């Protein structure tokens, strides 16, 4: 008999340093970009944005609006809602 155990973890418990919503969004963006094996410069070019602006988004210093979230998500093949 095969038993599977699932453990539910709250993000604040796993990543206590990411309690701020902007930090979680920034980490999601950075992680999705890393997973796609893209540099900031490559992603910035594809979304028609400056690399510096993308860096600010990845550090939680610039908000990601819905339109930008949709553009980024389509390139990185993720749900845009993780960025807003």
C-alpha cells in the first residue's frame, strides 16, 4: 500500500524574509526569469523595457502593473497573477 503524505507550508514560514508583498512579487519574477534561463537584459529586450527597470521590479522597488505582468508572464510562460 502506497501512502502519500502532503505537508502544507505557509510561505511566511518557509521564507520569513519575504513577508512584504512587493518582496514576494520580486522573488517570483526573479525565480521565473531564472527558471527560463534568461538574463535581465534578455527579458528586458523581449518586454520592451530597460534592464534597469526590470532590476527595480526584481528588487521590489518598482511595481509591476497588470499590462507589464501580462507581457512578462507570456514570455516566461507563467500565470501573470503571480506578479500583481
